[in-house]
C-alpha cells in the first residue's frame, strides 16, 4: 500500500525509522527521535544537524518525504479536501502546502532552526 504522507509521517515517528533519501544524486538520512526531535545526516557536512520543535520536525521530515516521492502523490492530487478541508489536521495542511511548492523548495527554505552536533566528539 502506498501510504498518504500523513500516514507515512506518523509511521516513521512511531517506529523511529531511519529514512534515507537521495536528491540529485546526493545521499542524506534523517531520524525522528520523538515528535519534537529530528536528527539529520549529510555525509558532505562535518556534523549532524538537529531540529527541535514539533512544527519544525514536521516541515523537515515532510520536505524529505515529498522530495523523494515516498508517499502517495496521486492521493494529494485527487483528494484536496482531505488535506485542506474543515476536518483536516495541521499535519495534513502542512503536507498540502509543502506539496504545492515542493518543486521550487530547497532545504534552506524549510522553516527550521538547525543545531550542529560535531561528529568528532
């Protein structure tokens, strides 16, 4: 089953899955340690990066999930009301807003304050 992005997000939060992503032949990975903490690995960077706060974690994780096409994009196209209707959750609204601009969005444009964790501890 191809999960909707909100289902996929909840799954990776519940299982604390490590999610790998390849964007433009560049490998990265992230893990949501809790709904308020996400750790991001980029082999081109000498440090891990941490994001704190539920909204920032959602934005960063959904950016990668959408950019890598890991969820059901057809569902978004065919079920707009699911994402922006009166009974939609904040997570569903965030999915839709990011999906609308994902092709012009880069990680530096995602609303998140990063904390660097040096790898040479």
